[in-house]
C-alpha cells in the first residue's frame, strides 16, 4: 500500500502546475499540531475529567464552543449552518448524551493520527474525511460557494497535504494521464471539494481544541479560580478623574503645583510597580494579561483581500507571554524615569537655566514616548473590538518591533452621528492626534458620558483599559505644561532614555519567535495550574539572560540608571563649555550666549551591548532588580527596611461594618469578594481619616495628626494615600488586589489588623 501511494504521488507531481496558496492549509497544519501537543500533555487529565462529567456538563462544554451556544442535536440535524453539517459527529446526542467513550475515541483518533490518515479513515476504521464530505455532497447537496476552474487539491502525503494548484497545460478538457490516475485514486480532487475537506478537518480540529480547554478548566481542582475582571475598571476611573481636572464641589480646576504633580506621578509609578508584581506573583493576573494580549494581536485582523494569518495558534503563545512581561516592565521603567526626572527638576532646575533646558527637553521626549505608547495600546484594543470592522492589516508591513501595521478607515462624519463613543475613541487613538487635541476629544467624550451615563458601561472593557492609559499621560502632560514650558520635540536632543529604550525594545521583540513556553502555557489557562506561571517566568528570564546577557529586570533597571548618568554627564559637559564661553565673554565685555549642548551619542552595536552586559553580570552585587520577575518583592517605601523587621501592629478594634470591609481586602481565599466604594470611604472615615476629592474621582485619604490620633492607629500611620474611585464604584479584581497591597505596604495592615470592638 505505501509503495502504491508513493507511485501515485510521483505521478501527480509530474503534472504541469501553478501552486496556489490557500490559508486553510496553513491553519489546519498549525491547529493539528496544537491538538496533538495538548492531547499528549494532558491526555490523562482530559480522560479523567470527561468521565467525571455528567451529560448536562458535557452538553454545556459542547455548547460553549459556539458563540451562540447552538449545536447539532443529532448527526442528521439540518437546522444549522453548513459548517455544523460538515462535522455531524459533533452533536449533543453522541458527544454529551451517549456517555464519555464516543468523544474520547474521536479525540484520540484526531490527535494521534496524521491528517493524511484521517483523510482516508475515521475512528475504528470508519469513513475518512474524503468519504464523509462526498456523502454530504450527495445527500445534503452541500456545495462550496466559489468555483475553482482547472484548480485541484492534492492529498498525497504530509508534506504536500492540502496543496492547491492550477493546471497550466494542457487544456482542462485534456487532462494528462498522471493527473487522471491521481484523481481516480482519490488523492487529487477538484479544489471546490478539497476546500470542503480541509474546512471539515479544520472545523473539527478547532472544536476539539476548544473542548480540551473547557475540560481542563472545568475539571481542574488546583487552578487559581479568583478570575479578576478586566483591569480597565481601575484605569478607567483614573481616566474619568483626569478628564475633568476638577472635583464635584469646584467650578474651576485647582491650581497645579510641582509638588502635587510629583506626588501623583509617584502614585502612578507605585501602581505600575504593584501591577508588575501582581503579574509575576498572581497566576490569575498573568493569565488574564496574556489572554488579553493574545487576542488583540494585530496579526489576527484580515488584510484588504480578507486573508487571515494563523496567529491564534499555540505557536504564538510563548511570544505573547514574553511581550506581556516586557511591556509591564517597560511601562514601570518609563514612569520610574519620569518620576525621577520630576524630582531632579524640583531639586536642581529652579536656579540653573542650563540644567532646566536639558531636563525639559528630556521630559518632552519622554512625554511624547508615553503618549505614543498609550495611543498604540488604545488603538490595539479598539482594532480588536468595536473598531474591528474598520481595521485592515497591511500585508508585509511591520513596525520596528515586528508587529503588523493596521490601517483604520471609515467615514468619520457618518460615524460621529451613528456611534459617537466609537468616533471619539478613534479620534483619540489616531496617530495624528496630539496631546493637546486629545484633551479636547477627551472632554467631548466625558460630556457624551454625562449625557448618556449608560454608554461607559456599554464600552468594551479592553478598550476602556487602553483609554485609561491614554488619559493618564494626557492629563500628566497638561499638568506638566502648567508648571513648566515644554520645548518642541527635537530629532537629536532629549533622547537619552528614548534611544536606549528603542534599541532595547527591538532587542527583546526579536526574541518573540524564538522562545518556547508551551510546556507551561498550552492552553493559556494552563498557567493557572500550580507552579506553571512561576516555571514559565523562570524559563523566560533565563532565556533572556542567554540571549541578551542579563535578566529583563536588569535590562530596564540599568537603562534607567544609565539614562540618568548620561543626563548628568551631558549637563556637566555643557556646563563646562558654557563656563568657558562666559570666561571669554567676560574678557570681551559681552554677554555669553546659552550653550547648545551635545546631542545623544549613538549606542554601541548590539553585540557589544550584550558583551558588556555579560561582563557586568559577573560583578553585579547579589540583589534583585526592582523589576525582577522571578523573585519579585512587593514595592516598599523604604528599600533599606525589610517589612519582616517591622513588628506587627496591635489589632485595631472597629465596628462590624468596617471590619467586614477590611476582611474582604485582606482575604487570602481564592474567592475574594468586592467592596463598594462608599463602604471603603466610610471605613476609612471610621478610622479617623479625612477624605478629600482632589479632582474627578481621585481621592486623598489623610490620617489624623499624630497629636489627635487615637493610639489604636499607631505612629506608622502618618502618610496620606491617594486612590482612584473604580469604575461603577466597585472595588474588585485587580483593584481589590492593588488596594490591599498598598494599604499593607504603606500602613502595615493585614489579615489580623482589624477586630470587631
């Protein structure tokens, strides 16, 4: 039999042909490899869980594979679309009601045999995919929607399986002998039939992959279960706060002073540190972040011709995990540097015009960097959500990090009338929109929400997340301009941090296609299993060390320090030249001119940078980076003081309602609850805190003065703390974790701090 098929294959290959690339062939091979890998790794668990489910549970899992929840009732059900009709074995009667064996047998066959074998044979020697589709064509009159003239599909072997070609000679009515024999043998079929066979195999393979994910998620007793809602709830509240720049009792915005700007910037920097720590320590948070990033890949969008890329297969999960961690570390580093620049501005720029000029140019560059980054995040979520119908991937065009470029085109005048919310969001994330223009569009968006309060609740959560980041930096730039005059952007100056970040971003992004974390993250929710997230991050960090010379945390920690050192060096060189100029001007009895400082020097080549990192790694002190992803420490106010050295405070007697609020915050169980914002405010007021709305939904909680404090709070409770009122005034998910972390870090509060009086 193998020799006969080999001869048939050689005969078919002699036909004059023009290859045709069809997306189904590539997708099918990717998905079949995913199915085989997942089955091999999780076979025992899948069988155990599936046998433990009853018929209703199995039916629920099957329905979950369809967006509308409607599946075939039995193999001959004709009430659904053609795709369901092409996979008649995936029906409620056989999969859910007949017992566990039918599905397990089907899964084993599809996961352990080749596509070529499945073409000829089904489970237990039943009809293969060719025979099934042929029967459906005959009995249900199923036809492919397109006609492919003189086009054929080969099903010869695994290498050329599903390969399509067009006959170039002789004419179609005079088929050559080899092709005639291949058709007679059933290994070459008209492409209209071949596409249906590939579509059947693709459909059933995808369905089985989704069922595996559902089975593992439903059956596992060890996975982290406290699934958080999307992060936007917290960030969106910050967005609305920053939009209005006024609290409820004020008719005009409060005056912004530098000290307040530094405080709010430090608060946001600490929030990002908390988020990074949560991603690295909470499997639920990492899984959610990876899942969100995975399904918003720009490569998942079709191009102008409707061609899709197979970026939703397992092969791209590892790169997305790296990208998720990379972005979290990078974001924290950007705001760390921003915070340090503001502190330097406060300390040294007031009476030093040269230092002020250099520092403001660096700040202007950094603000533009973060604004562009936030715009890109907002645009990414919009393209994958409500703006998807206007988004087209540009084939063979990529940014410097290797991501596919996407164009968003629509009639904006018409959109403004039919969907004002989407119109404002598209304006905000447009590359042509400046920070000043963003303020105007954000103001209009807030006014729209005021006129239609339910509109913000209808917004897609991922889009609100992107919007929140954009609003935060837009508000920051607006506040910064009220305390300092930012210079125009320069192509040569103010790029100390920017040039380093761009180079490092390219270095890390180039690793996405090389790293393999599928043993921990296929499917993505396998990261919820004990030890999987930790193991994945350890392997990721070591991979970065092997490729780039040091851990990803040190890459960005060193970059911040190097940028600050370069800033100081640039200032000293410019100051020396200015002093020299002043000395010459004094002898000539004229006023010196402001020295034009040297632009940023070009960084060394990548090979040299890696060599320098490896050498530095040998002499690096034994301490972790502030951005360490494998041994993360919760951010502290004083890095020199270990929290373990701080004695636990005495229990604080409070009312039952206040105790209930903090019990929810510090509950360590998997099923954390939620806290209403008004209940949190009341609890803090019960402890003696004053609550001051700063602007919008940003509130500062100030403890009573030590002289007026009830001794039960202790002497450590003296620093004010700022929180953003969450979207819909519910503290849950990410917000709940961040609130509890910050209360513990700043005041030392924990699970046993509060008792009912």
